[in-house]
C-alpha cells in the first residue's frame, strides 16, 4: 500500500497468496482488534519466543531478481530464529541475520558490495543493543568479509569496561585502523578481490563508462546525450542504495538492530555512510521509565540524506506515540521528506524497518503464560524495498517486496505497510 506523503494509509497490508502471514502475524492496521493466539501447550518447555524483521535494502529490486532477494531475506530470518531458539539474546540474533545478508552476492553489503572510485570495496556497519544501549560500528573498512562481526566485537569489548591505564574502549573505528583491530581480535581477513563478484565488477565498469561519458557531456554541452544520461540515472540510480539491515526482539523483550552497507557505487574512497553513524543507520532501545515501548530501527537509502536527518533515532522516538503507523508516517514526512536539513534536495531517498514491543497487559489465561505484543512496519520513498519477517514460532519466514506504483515519484512519495505479532511464552513451573 502506498500513499502520497500527505495521505494516511487506511487499508491493511495484503501480501500475495504465497506470502500470507501465519496466524501469529495477522495484520491489524488500523483499529482491527488483536485476537489472542491459541493457548500454547504448557508441557512444551522448548517453545521459542522472538521475532525478526529484515530488509535487503530500499532502492530498486528488479522483478528478474525478486526470487533471489526474497530467498536471502528468508535465510536471514531463519538464521536469527535459529539463534533465538538456541537461547541467544536479541543482539546475537540480529548479528547472525546480518551475516547471512552480507554473504549474499545479491546485496550491497559484505560480499558483492559496490566498488568505489578506485575500484576497491569499503564497507560500513553498525549494531546496537537495546538492553545496554551499547553500540559498535566500522566505517570504510576493507578486507573483512563480514563487517558486522567487527562492529559486534567492538560492542562486546566496550561492555567489558575500560582498557589498561583507564583508556576508553573504542565503539567506532574506520579504515586501516578498523581492519587491524579486527585482525588483532581474531576476525579473519578476506582479500578485497575475493569480495568482488561478477555483478559488482560489471557494475563498476558500466558506472565508470557512464562517468566518462558524463564528463564529456558536461564539457561538450551535448544536450541530447545529457538527456539520455539523466534518464539512465533516473532508471538505475535508486538501485545503488540497497543497504541491508535487521531488527530483533527476544523472549525477554530485549531489542537489537544492525545495518551493513557497501555504500554508494563510485563513492569517494574513505566515504562513510549512514550504516556506521550513531542514530542514522540503526537504533535500539529497551523500554524505560520515560519510554513505554521498546523500539528498534534499521535504515537504508542515500547515506547523506539519512545522516543529515538522523532518521533511525527520529523514527525510534516517534514510535513512543499511541498510534505507531501514524507516527511513522509523520516521521517519514516531517523528519525526512520535508526535513529542513534536506531543503535543498528535490529527491529524498530512504527506507526504514521499525518495530516496537511491550508486554501484553490484558489478563492471561494462566500466570505461566507471558505475551509480548510486537508492532512492525516498513516505509520507503524509493521505488521498492524488500523485507522478510518471522516469529520463532513460525515454520518459515514471510517475504514481501513493497513498491511504489508507476505514477508515484520516488523521493517525493512514500509507502508504508506493516503488521502485528503476538509472541506467547509458556513458563514451566516446578511442583
């Protein structure tokens, strides 16, 4: 479902028949009553609880590769759920999902990332733990297959406390320093040439030719060629924004988020996008006295737009409102598309996945049964956004590619969809 930025969605998401949500993921937007799930078997002590929502980027996802995009989202969801089933907390599960997304040659993260102007791969990644509020990030790092593992290790090391002589441990490292730190902490290197794929190399050569042609056009004032170049940029430009990310809630109600990106194609060496910046690429925060909901956010799109608006944190703050859907709609409109920080931009490109959760307050059939209500949404101003979601009680993940219709203008209109999941946990008692 899409709407112009000034309109409000009044119809729930209706995925295709093969992607229909399971009973635990019935969409209730807006105002439909939430129907309790069947009471779980109290003798089933292995009943897992948790939820994961992932994205394969906000940009352009061709119909020819739709199957591959959906498949990697399903694998990422399954990887996170496997960790939750093993008793892992949200931050470990979200890292596992990101590793799967980074390993896919179809995503712009880790393996197969966009090449920069020099023909090298430099990646950004960050992760945030909503329970401790710790954050770890790397920027413009080369020679590491899974940048999110370095970000996660930075987060874990920071939680151990100060270093020798009272030094503060780093939470954000870039370039060679990030690479060396990763190697020193047991993360295996991977030559950049092995991280490039046939697709990313051909894209680099194609983009290089476009740049050379553009320079000739701008110096020769060839009007027709310039029009063709601009048309090509409009068709292909948003396809270069496909940062990946994930957000997770575990059985204890902890939330975590992560994001990873190879950055814009043909970027300047050393450029660091939103995927590494605090409050821009991801955000996670457990419920506190002043916040009734736990929230998690992961973004994708034009890094410069997302950095200047700190969109991840803005969306997280918005989720504390009564109506999650309306709050996200207003945040995307007022804090992003119409942001004063982007007043000079006529095409604002980005996307988010968000969730918020809280303990259910309604009466439970038994004190041994605990429930967490998870509201999850995604929104984007790009042509499309691929998402996948799964609860730990589901047999398989659901996937969906959200698209703006042909008449919508990317960067000026937005799409927003979502659903509700009720996680039920049976706590065994000892007689």
